[in-house]
């Protein structure tokens, strides 16, 4: 599908669905876990984490490669589906940004479940400072939430796209 060949109403709907997918991805992956579970938890700097929890210091390694790979795998899955069927729809416009954000967060969820440490992405106030870490039992619940969300989303996409 080439957007330039589509009627203007389709293009507007496509752009609106991409924006809606981005918003829902941000809301479900970032806003809900932090506002429900981790808002009042104490944030540690990297130095404090290494001093107080030396066994969990491995989470301070550059974590950006795995989330990028998980996010890109979701895009490859959707593009593979589109290439296999030979068509694209508004469904992909909605699910592409949503699955990218959820796929990006699967690797964060794995770290949260196994290490019990969550990284706070530098969004909002103090975003220019170092990336803080949260060590809490609630972090594992957030990790499970992210995994369940990913399973539900991928199941819904492949069920609806079939």
C-alpha cells in the first residue's frame, strides 16, 4: 500500500491510527506502570545501586541494544505479515507503533522480573540527569504486567490480521 495512491480520508485515518497507537503504547507501557506501582518508590543512582545491591549491578550495563532488537523484531513481524498477504490496512497503522513500544518494553520486563530492578527512562522532570533505578518487590509485578500486555497485544494482532 502506498499512501500517496489512497484517498485523502484513508490517509487521515491512517495518520490518526498511528498517533492513537503511539499514545496507547506510551500510556500502557510507561504511564500506567509508573503511576500504579512505582510512583512512591525510592529511586537510586547507579552508584547507590552498585553500593546497596552489588549482585544487581549487571542492569547498569548499556541496556539499549536488547530493547531496540525487541522493537525491531515486532516491526519485522508486521512487515512480514504485510509482505505475505500482499496488502496493508488500517490495522497495521494502529498496531505498528503499539507493538513497537510493547516489544521495546519486553526486554525491560525481563530485566524487571529476573533482577527486580527497573530503570526509569528519563521522561518528565529531571530528564537530563542520570538514569535512576528502582529496587522493589513491586518491580516484578510491573514486569509481569508488561509481559501479559505483550502477549495480549500480539495475540490480538495476529487474530485480527488473520
